[in-house]
């Protein structure tokens, strides 16, 4: 039996946002200055990523010091330079003869069609997100990497609903915790996994939502505005895991995406999920149970991302759209 917890990060992790509401873009950092074992699952057909090869078992580096989730498409990966600088100033990084080298992995969402396409997160934005990173409650909705996020784009941005960033935590009966931080910018719709009802998606002409599958059946989908999408995020646990187990955790947690977004992992989505292990609990855990908890945290974080989002850039949030 698991227990739902308040959306708080784990000890040893810091989370911060940088947001430009006028330009409808931003970035989010998950910092682990002490280092965390990491893995990744990349299931979307159009990913934009940084340093993911390092996370495969058998490669030298076994710990990362930060994860960047960013808007701005490939341009936004430049924000990682600011995260690296912030960590270097604090002596965090992979030890080398010339001093610590911070390892920062990352993934992007495409938000250039909302707000201003010429404003993207850069090094100063990444650094600013680190400056405000905290171990306290994490802001959700239309902030950070979720600022310019949208969902339900089978009929283009004109019929889409606002996406965002969401956080959720699950705890096992032994106290092991897993936290999910998700930026939701999906081609598909977000559904409540418990009811199957659409929470945010392709808006109807006046109210409600049109199921994406119905649009695709009529061969009216995939407009030019719908080709750049991603649901990206992090699942982090205090259970001790090696790189192989972290990668398995990320893959299992992807099931939460499949339950909350439909369709998911398409050719026009760059869906990426990182897994972090701080190892602070010390005791071995059942990876199967942990993966199930992580998947549940992911689906809850996705629903929170859209329900806590605010209307922005002319795209209404589900809270402002009549059912």
C-alpha cells in the first residue's frame, strides 16, 4: 500500500524555476549538488536532450549533479551552461585533475509557437533558476519548463489547452519515497487515469473536448503546429539504486505517461524521463514496487500540471474552459 504525499522534493534535492511569462517560456532545474545516480528512458520519437549517453550502464560517469528541463526547443539547452556554472562555483562535480566537472543532463520542450519565439532560456536563465532553487514546496502550473507548454494539438494550437509543470510524491509502507516532476507539452490529451475522462486536450468549438483519437480517425490531425511536442521530467527516490536500476525505474515510470496522456510517445513527441537515486535511505528496495509507485507519481504529476496551469499566450487553461 502506498500513501500520497505533499509534492515536496527529496532531501538532497533542490528545485527551481525561471519563467518569462511575457515570452511564454522558462526552465526548471533539479539540483543534486552531492550527486545522484541516474538513468533515463527516451521513448518519444523527437527528443531534444543533453548528456543522456552518460547515463547508460557501462559508461564512466555514474552520478549527475543537475537535471535541466527547459523550453526553447534545442536553443533552450544553452540554459545548462548556467547550471554548470552555478554548480562549479560550489565545488560540485565529477572529480578531475583540473577540478570538479559538474554533470548536467537535460531535455527540452518546444514552446516557440507560443509567446515570443526569439526569447529562449539561456545560460543566465539556467543560473537564475539555480539561484532560487529550494528544498521547499515546488511551484506548479504555468511556470518554469511548463510556462509555454500546451496539450491537445491534433487540430493545431488554436484548439489546444494550456499545459504546465506538475509535482507528485508517493511513499511506500517502508517510508521509501519517489517524487515526480513533469513538464507536460504533449501532442495528445491529458486524461484522469482513475476515470478515463479528458482533463485537458483538443477544445471543442464552444465547450468540452474532442478526443484526439476521433480527430486522427478522420485524418484531420498533425497540423504544422502540432509537430513539436514533449512530456519530459524526473522521478527521484531516496532508495539506493545503481545506474541499471535507475534506467529500469525510468522505463517503468513511463507507464504513468501512458495512463495519463493519449496518445503518447508519438513520432512528434520528444518524451524523456530521467530517474535519480539519492540513496539516502540505505536499505535495498523492491524495484518492482518502486517502479509502480513512480508510475503513479508520474500520472498524478501530469494531471496536476494541467489542472494547476493558468491561461497564457491566448491558450486557455482547463480551469478556464467550460466542460
